[in-house]
């Protein structure tokens, strides 16, 4: 069936000019140029085959046909605008729902969330339970922060945030005295503590520094970075971890970076979202804030 109705931009230009009595004031109201309003109304008049306005000095006055057309279409244009605004405001008011790995959540994100709330009091956040094998498609979740390499499956957009910097940690006292840690080889004199899920971290760190070593045998392994840090504090050995996950312990002086020779991992924490559906209106606000927080101090 052939469509006889004009486009919404043309109807909006017509309704605004009729309400305000001026093409220039309609342009200001619609945040477009006066030329755009004039062209839209000219297309509408050509489409309808009637003149809708006459000029009286600086004012644009509706013709009889124009007044009749406004009476017919004006309520519909207003209803479409009101319904669209209500839906958008309703979506914006809905909490932005995230899924975040517990380690990054507790060690990096939670200490920063008061800043987000202070800067963006109108954005409510909600957090979904973390699932390691989540396909990142659940309709009830707006975005995920996940650890991995930048090769996300089709339909998922991922942007790196933080977590690639790998550093060795020790007790502050291990940096003092005649047996202080000063070189990568010095670390090999200490028991090496491993992360259960990333046992290759030590080998990767030594390889990037060109440090030769024999078999790297864990003195103990732990499945959480928090436990690794506690083990280091207790004097069980040294560990290599992502710097972003031990910021509080470093700032408090409970642990120290054994050597400021950080290396980069291929994996890191990324902000991910499905590309096949509209993003939550507040997601871009959160994204910009997360990127700012991830910048080195």
C-alpha cells in the first residue's frame, strides 16, 4: 500500500512553526537551522499540494488549509513525542545492570563506586551474579566486565579497561638488608606462590625480562588474588599479580612491588555488551567513567 503520510521531521517542523508563528523560532526549538525548517515545510507543502503558511511581516501564519491540517495531525505528533519521551525516561530510570568478576569487583571497582555515585547521582546500578561461562547474551544484563583477550565472539563488543600490568609482590622487609631483592634472579631465592587459574604468570614475567631459570615449582597456589596477597604478607613467599588487584595493599604498605619491572599480559578486563540490541541510556556514562578510572595515576 502506498504511504500518503509525510515524514516525522516534516511534521515536527510544521507543528513547531504553527505553534510559534515563526520558522526561525521553530528552528531554535527543534535545534536545527532555519533553512532545515523551511525545506521541511516546503517538502510537506509539495507532498500535500497545498500552501500551509503565509508571511505577515516576520510572522508565519497558517492558511485555512494549514489550520485544518494542524487540527488533524497536531494531537498525533504530540502523542508520538510524549510516548517516546516517556519510554526513554523509563529506560533511563531502570537500573543499569552489570555482571562483574568478584576479584575485580571487590579489589578495584567497589572502592571507586562512591565517586561514580557522587558524579552521577541519577544513575542507579544493579549487579547480577557472576557466571564464569556466561555467553554475555542474557537480556536482563546490560553490560559485563570480563577478563580475556580482545577476541570476543561475534555480536559482542569489548573494550579494554585495566588488568594487563603484571608485577611481582613481596613484603616490604624483603626489599631491605643484605639479602634484599634487587634483580629478577633474587626472586628465585624465595618461594614462588602461584595463581591456580593462571599458573603461567611467573614464567611469562621472567620470559619478558629475559631472565633464565630452571623449573618453576610452586611453593603453594591460591585461586584468588586476595589470598595470594595475604600469603605474601604472612611471609610464605613472593607472587606475581595484576597491579590493579592489589592497589589497596600497596597503598597501605602491607606489600610492596618487588621490582618495578612490570610486563603486560595479553588478557585484561574488558567492558562488554551485545551489539544486536539498544544500549542502556546510562551505559555510555558508565563507560566514560570506567575509562577515566582506568587511566594510570
